[in-house]
C-alpha cells in the first residue's frame, strides 16, 4: 500500500490519535468522528530494549503530524479554488 492510498477523508474520520500507557504496554487510540468516541486501534508491548510508551508515542506523533500536513494541503487547495470575496460569478 503506497502512501498515496491514505485519503484525507480516511484521516479525518479517525483523528486525532493518542496513546495511553499501562505498565509494560500502551494502546494507540483514535477519535472516531462518526461516534465521537475514542477507540483502541493497536496495542504495543514493551520488548527488551524497546519501551512500549516511547514507541506508541512516536507512532501517534508521526500519524498526527502527517494528518495535519494533509489537512493543511487540502485547506490550501480549497483556498486556491474559492472565488475572490466581493466578486460574483455570472
């Protein structure tokens, strides 16, 4: 699956993301727009030399930053297409 396969609609439907931590495991959660609830998408366990909290926090940071850039790009594209204020189209 290439990076272009992730649509802006998909990202908007499941964002933002957060992580919660429980001892040696963390859960990655997303806010589901359709329901307004937070749902667990993945569980991350600590391994020798790999802390679950650090890994989950990193994944969440990357996903949220990627989603923010996609939204900014979409907002910019919409701004370019919008008619100028005060002008009417005939």
